[in-house]
């Protein structure tokens, strides 16, 4: 440049960082094309380019060399893979909403590598600490991590697993970190097994009801996000202990902290942030694991009584940890104790499915961990039955019948409606005739309150008003357009939980 030469340093073809980049880019491509990731190309590029420019500028200022920023680009790519903006939907790969937050989080992540250092190296995995800070500061109403569950298990998900497992095994074996990664997974599976056995539940945006017990355990331990965390995040050679034994102990400690942080969480957001935060908490004390393992090797052979005491100490420690894990999971067991609403016995309603319009289905319904998209007409029949039960409950002025058709906010509103109508002596009974029905997903309790299904309904409603003796007082017909929100009860029946204005 001008009269001065500047060395250019490019990575070697054998650089593990390039292999890791190939894995992450492959997952990005699958996510954008077939797996329905809720992140856009501009968001991902904003994170990567920010880290690229910052790293090149910082390195050039320090060394006067143009160095290919392989590690920095991995930081940006990791942020793009795990960071999500609430409201970003799949199917819009070129949306720009929130790109500045991706750039901000990626830039902050990279800066921690230079600003927080110990012993000549950075303390934290940059993308890990940046993501945790972003989730805690911005909150679940604005941002969230990559889901534990990605998509129904099919050929594309099989390919995603093969890419992650193949790349992860290859890279960790080359870095002599495979033992550490495997230890973490086994220890985490054991800890979460104890949590699941105690009745743990969590809500998730991709599921229509809380996931509890064994299914919770399987969803988490088999999650691609867990595999990415153990293969590509906890195995950063510069932010883990140096010794082999110390790394195994570090993996066990990391799994224990992860379990304790996940146990009390009743939402997927809390569980995912707990997992990521475990590495943030242990990274600053990683040298303690090296010191302990070195001290253990320097000890002379133990006498029998010392071996016995150590065995007792280990046994007591395991028992205390198990009790602590079960106790920590108390707040997340409340969901499992909810009783299903009673079913109606006095009212019998039969709806002819052929009288209902064909239900159109939004693309996001297929992205749920549910087979409801395969038979959307069952939701239409359930809605018609519930509305008919509600109408009969109003006609009889008997609110107890409502519990077979409604729940939550809808149940409260309809009970109040019957009480006011009975007091006035005029009972308005609606009869709905649907013209169009459209099925989609809503999150009425926020993105972490679990998914609900909603039917956008248009048509006409005839309201027949009766007096308390059952005599007809009048009729009125009007057009209606509204959204009915439905939830599946533990008994399997779909109930109306809310009625929202049709947007």
C-alpha cells in the first residue's frame, strides 16, 4: 500500500477453525432453506461483518499485518446461529429488522476477548459471554436463543445431525477434546435425568403444551443446540483448563452447574440461558481445575483409611448434589400439577364436518412439534362444538357447562356473561355460521408461554334472545370476524381460551 509493504497472514487449510466454519455455514444454509430458522441473512451477515472489520482493524493497529480473522468470524457466525429476535418469522430470509442488535451483540462479544483477560489470554468464550449478557439485558420479550427443537425429524434433520456430529467429532478429536465433550454430555444427561424424574416441566414456543418428565429430558439431551454447545463452544482451547484430567473435571463441573441452572426454569428461554451461563460462570475459575489435578497427581499412595474417607466424601457429595438438583427444580414442577378441566356430561353436541369450510393453514403450524397440521379440520369441528356448548350453557343459564368448552380468559368472560344475562333476564344465544377458517400460531402469554393455535373465523352470527322461561324475545343477524384461540387440555380435548380481534 503506497511505498510500504504489509504482510498478509491467511489461515492454513488444516486450520480447525476453517473446518468449524464449514460446519456452522452448512447449518446456516440448512436453516435458511429447509429447517425454517427464524433468522435472516442480513442479521447473520451483520454479526459476521462486524466481527471481521473489528478484528482486522484491531490486529492491524497492533501488528501492522493484515490477518484473516478466522476466530472473529466464528464469533460473529456463532452469534448469528444462536441469537434470535422475537417477531422474526421463518420464510423472510432478507428481512432487516434487528440487524443492528446482531451487530451490537457480535461487536460486544469480540471486545470481551481484548478487554477481559487473564494470564495473557481472554477469560471467556467471546460469543458465549456476549450472548448471555444480551439475553439477560434485553429479556425474553425481545430476544431469545436458538430453540432446543429445530424441526420434525426427517431427511433434512438427519443431515443436520450428521453435519454437527461428523464435524464435531472430527474437530474435537484433532484437538484432543473429544473426551471432554463426551464427559460433559454424559454428566449433563445424568443430571437432567434426575431433574426429569422429579417431574420437571417447561413451556416452549414450538410446543402446544408443557413438555415434562421423560420427553423434556429427551428433547434437551438430543437437541442439536446441546451438540453445538458441547462440540464448538465449551471446547475453545483458550478458555478451558490445559490438562487432560483437569478438562474432564471441568466438563463434569460444567454439567453440574448447567443442571442446577436449568432445574428451576419453567420456560425454554430460562433453560437455554442457564445452559449458556454455566460456561460464563466456570470460565474465570478454570485454572483451579488444573491446580487440583496437578496436586492430585503429586500425592503419594493413599492408605486404606484415606481411601475409605474419600469414598465416603464422594458419596455424601453426590447425595447432596442430587438433593440440591431436585430442590432447585421445585419451581418448574408447578406446571405438572395442573388438573384438567372437567368434561361436560349433560350437553351432547354433534357437528357435521361437511358443513364447515376447508381450513387454510399457515406455514408456521407445520413448524410445531405436533401433528395437528395433518388434520386441521379437527380444530374446526372442536371450535364449532365448543361454541355450541357455550350457546347451550347461556340458554340454560348454567355456567358449569362452560368448563367442557372454555378455559382461561375465555372461561372467565363467558361465566361473567352468563351471570349478567341471568340477572337481566335476557339470555342472548349466538349461533355461528362459518364462511372461512384460517389456522395459525399465536403466543398469547408471550414467546416463552408456549404456543397456542388460533382460528381466524369469518361468517355470520345469529343471536337469539330468550327470557328466563325460555320464551324467544327476538333475533338479530350480523357479520363477524374474530380469532378464536384454542388449547389442548390434558384429556386431549381442544378448548377455547381467548377471543381476539381479527387483525
